[in-house]
């Protein structure tokens, strides 16, 4: 355990905010305190995280002179919907939270996405803070202001771009993370290497064992490097009019898997892993990647314990689900594909037949 | 009927947009067409407005080469909630609307607030257009980007600041507006005179009869003058960190009336009228307005056929409902009050006793 805190910044003008990364940060009142303006804060968390970390965060808030209130949501992607979101609004109104009250999302991607969306909408916008407690949320979803809930017809269909005041990533919380969740987080870590940071990919190939063994130095490096990549992309294209879409490598296929299987069956990272392999397969069919490169990607995901085959939903079902993707323009699917390892592009060059063949090739 | 179109602008940098005001604008494809980028648009309207104006708007869209789809909501403030909002999302997803598809809100304040909020959230934001068909929405709610739905505990508690691409105010649609709705709209018109435009107030005192008789020139002037006031305030303070709050004269009390009576019992404008009289009463108790001024305000609302007495919910209930107001800071109520006729201020100077006494004095 180290006392050092790494600080990164998401540069968005007067809405810029820091990302603190380090061990045992949750309980340190001097870190979170200065970011909270009023005397009360609402912590949004879930039934899994609350028994582990809520008391520690609440103690830090109390020490900073802030009265903590909390709402504990059911855990899982299948609860990322209106009904659960309304539990947050009920708590906010029940505790007379104001437009200036701070909402703190303590948990993984689902808690962060819902807490952030609730903060975006409550009284048309209240301040919020992300305290991610899973690898996936620490390296990806807590940074950049994408918030959303799911619709039965499509993942993350209803949401907002809404930036937090602070991201507080306490690496120590990963000690209690189930293996399956750790692996799912690695899918998004590997993503950064594939789309724009080939040196990081090489590092990952050399250090995957340490990550899986939860070596804190390796985890710390991977989280910092991932966040640095994410922060750079978000600062350049906050609302995804261009480059930011590249962060969605594997996500169009992945979202189809998550929605098609029923939310919560596949973890988001698992679906992204299988989706990335479909994207790689398609990039190969377009003549951009060779088979050795596809094999190299597959090897890394396999070593990370992630699925490299997609579920047999049927090609028609995949295409139907993908037709709701947020990148569709005038009915035409735009996919994030790989020109080479380390260089992703958004492309509508693939024909429906090629897309279908890539899905087919990757379905077990 | 005149062919002239008045054009105002809401100046918000690269998110600036025009307000077109005139007669028989709905069916003119050359007005709305240029603001729609894709070949499909979703019209959100309600069961009252659809039989009157949907066909005309759809014809204009088709003429502009745009395929219209529509969703018809139940009519009334009591439907401004999650359930109805989800009907819009279902329609958007069912018709495979994209992030670039335009949503058009055709109707009054409820349709505009819900359509706008749906547009703000769908795929994290799609373009939208306001086509207001009531006096209240033409002079107030369609301009400025406030969108929201209600929560059982408070009006407009869940929403977004989200600006339209265009406001198309067709004065001819007021021909079918019920008298009660026309009068309710006048409450917001009078508001502009009271808070910042005393010359307009004098004009209203002289021309109220023409407005109630639906004289098109008088209505046109009142709508333009109201929109000009609104546009100026919004351009100066889009997100209500200061001056914009003044537009809420009578609204803190009014929202309490709407929520307390059950959404839809009192029209918004009616509640604002009664609420404005409470605010005037309180301004008098603080020594800012004299009784003659309160009487002058009351006279104008009486002539407009609007309520000047609030319902007997009980003072405790009013205070409880008002404690959820968006202007509350650190538990302290901030109210829009009148320093004089034509000059509103936001103030936390009134004591709970004074507020209670003003409510008491105005309850029938």
C-alpha cells in the first residue's frame, strides 16, 4: 500500500475536474471534502458495495462536516432502468436535497451511470462525484460524463452527457472485487491499447499475469494509463462528434449481446471482449488486420479469462439489435474497426453481408 | 391574417436559435424544413392537438421531403410523468430514430416540456423543435430550453436545460384555444410586465380587452414582446444562476398549488396568478409594494379572468411543498418578490412568519 496519489485531469474548460488514483483514498476526508459545497450529500450505492465501503465513505464525509444520506440500489445491469432511477429521485426529494446538494456515486458502472444520470436530471442538474469501486468503472465509465439507463430495446439509450466534479478511484476497493468483475474490467483496459496506445498493449501482454494476481503496482499503472487515454479523448471530443466514438470498439456488438441475452447475463466487459473479436474479424475481412493480428488480440483476451466467442443469438437478431446503435446515421451502421493494432477508425464501409459473416464466424 | 413573420433570436453562441412568430405558419414547409437534417422526424403531440394540427404539420414535413412519424400522448399536466415520457422513448426506438433525428413538440407546455426532455435524454441528446400551440407555451415555456417532468413530491423536479433548434409560434393555433387556456397564458404575459417591463404592463392594462377578444394584432404584439423579454433573460443567464430566476415570479407558490391540488386541477397559469398575488402580498409586508400597487396587480388578474385567491391547503402544507423548490439554498427559501411594479428581485429576507401570513391572507 502506498500513500501516493496520482492526479490526472479531464480538461474541459470551466468544467474540468481531477481524477485521483491511489490506495486507501475512500476514508480520507481532505480529498473529497473540498469538492462538496453544502452540508449534506447523498451517496448512491448498491447492496453489494454498501456493506463494504459505505461506512468508510460516510465517516470521511462526517469528518469533513458533511451529513451523509444514502440510497442503496439493487445490484446489477438488469436494474439500470427507470424504476431504480426513481428510487434515487425519491431519496433526493425525501431528504429535501437541493440543486446545490452533491450526489456521490459509490460503486461500479451501473451505480455511476444511474447516479450520474439522476444528478443530471434532478432539478435540471446537481453536482456529483464518482467514487468507482470496480476496475471497469475506474478505468472507463466513471470518467468522461457519459451517464444513462437502459431501455428494453437498447442499452444506454436514455441518458445525458454530464460531467462529475471529481473522480476518486480508490484502488484498494479492488481487493474485494470478484474475479469475474476484475476480468471484465480488463476488457476496457485492453481496449485503450487496441484503439490508440500500442505501447500500452505491449505492456499489457507482458504484465497480464500481474494484473490478474492483483499486483497493486500493476493495477495502479493500468488504471492511470487507461484514465490518461480516456481523459485525452474526452477533452478533445466531449459529446462524441468524432474521435470519442473510438472508445466504443466492440461496443455495438457488445451492447447487442447484453440486450439480446437479457441485461445482467453477460457483464459489460465480457460482452465488449466478444464484441471486440467480432470487430477484429470484420477488420480482417476488410483487409485491414491480418489473421495473425486477430490471433494476437484473441490470445490476450483468452489470457485475461474473457470470452472471445459471442452467443448464438442469430445474425438477424444481432442486426436488429444493432440497428438501434447510437452511431447509426440515416439507417447506416457505423462501426469502430481496427485499421491496425493501435489504430481504430469509425467506418461504414462494411457491407451487411460482411458484418453478418463476421458475427457468424465469432458465434459459438 | 397577415403573412408577415416576426423573427426573434435567443442568443446562445453556437446554440442560438430563432423564434418565428406569425399567422398560418404550421403548414409552411419552407420554414421548418431547413431546420431538419435527416429524412425522418418524430412529432410528439397530444389527443387534443393531434386532430386539429397534426395533419397540417405532417403535410408541411412531407412537402419538405421529411417522413413524419408521430406519438400522441394523453392531454394534461397529470400525465407529465415517467410513464408518459416512456411512450415517447418507445416511439423513438420503435421507429429506429437516430441521434440525428429531429423531435418536434406540437402542443402546449406539457407537450413541450416532455418532448424537450425526451429529446435531451434520447441517445444523450437529439435535435428538437418547439411548435407551441397555446398562449402559455408561445409566450413562455417553448423558449429558453427548460424541460422537465413532474415528481409526485414536486413540479418540474426532473428535467434538463436543453435548447431547441427553432421555436415556431403559429398564432393561428390560438383560434381553437379554450378560453380558460387563453386566460392561463395571460398570467405569464402579465408576469413579464411585472418583473421587468413596466411599459408593457401599461400596454396590457390598456389592451386586455383586445387580448381576451383574441384580436390577432394584440395577441401578436403580446407574444412578440413576451418572447423578446424571455429571450433577453435566457441569453444573459441560460442555466438560472441569477437573473433567470426572476421569471419564476409567483411560481414557488404556484407550483405548491399545482402539486398540492393534484396535477391538472389548476392550470399552470392559474396557479401562477394566485401565486403572484401571494408574492405581491409578501412584497407589501416587506414594505416594498404599497397596497395600491397590490390592488393594481389584483385588478389586472381579475380582468384577465384569473384567480387571485389561492386554495386553502393550509399554511403548513404550503411550506412543506415549497421546501422542495429549486431555489432553496441550505434549507433557506429564496423567493421572487417585487421591489416595485416592473422590478423583481430574488430575496431570502422574508421570515417564515411573514411568508405564512402572506399565504394566509391570500387563501380563500
